[in-house]
C-alpha cells in the first residue's frame, strides 16, 4: 500500500471511521501541493488534470496556503 494511503487511512481509522473518497481526494491534493511547493502547474500535471480543474478543487475543498502539514509526518516526501 502506498505510504500516503497508509498515513491517511491510519489517521481516519484513529477517528473510528473510514475516509470517504472526498476525504482522500482532498488529502492527496494537499499532499501533492506540499510536495510541489504549491506549484499548481506541476500538481495538475501529476494529477493529469487541467490547472482550472485543480483551481476548482482548491475552492471546493477550501485549500489555501500555507499547508506544510505533510512535512510533519513520517511519510511526507520520502519513498521506501
């Protein structure tokens, strides 16, 4: 299982619930934004969506700078 999902599932299961698809989408977008330094063009490219679609997702999920949340967990940007 990818490290991102291990972290995200562990976080939500600690709250006694499974994450919804919407939870996972928001968390993954936030993760990629931190990974790319909030570079919308690069994040959209990774997601294979347009920048406009990504911008709409930021509005939908109320995502704004600064995030940096992912740098505080053991699965942030490293791969193993």
